[in-house]
């Protein structure tokens, strides 16, 4: 019985190429899955929990995010040392690289970076 099903699935894919394409597209993670996976992978690699995602975009090579991380907790909290990490992921949401792009105190705004980055 399973051979009959496999044969009919193959025939349906050949007859309807759009269905085959959509099956492949469904295998791709959603943007929310990519965000969650990026935060988790960065935390595993750095040992620091991601606090927020400040930038997120799909690129030709996959995904690019900027993630804010608490690097050093201080009292008062406004003096805590934060960092922004540029994180690159492949189309499937697997981390391919990361780098720290800036460090700053939580309570200070950064007037020198255009576009909020």
C-alpha cells in the first residue's frame, strides 16, 4: 500500500510543480523560528543570554540579525554593560557567524549611529 502512495505522490509532484515547490518552501523556518533559534545559538556560543533582537532581515544568503546581550550586570542596572552582536544565519536558520559590533552602558543612548543601529 505504501508503494502505491509513494507512486501517486511522485506523480502528483510531477504533474503539479507548484505543489513540489511549496512543499520545499514549507520546510523553511518561519521568521519567528529563525529569531528564537538565533537567540538560542548565540547564547550557547557566548554563554550570555540574548535580551532583545534590534535588527532582523532576510538576505540573499539567509538571515542577518543584530542581537543585544547583557555582558556585565552592574548596580544600578543602568550602568550594566551591554553589547550588540551581528549574527548571520543560513536560509535554514543555522548560525554561520557572529561578531560583536559595539559595547555600551544600558542607560546611555548612542547618538553616533545612524538608523538606530
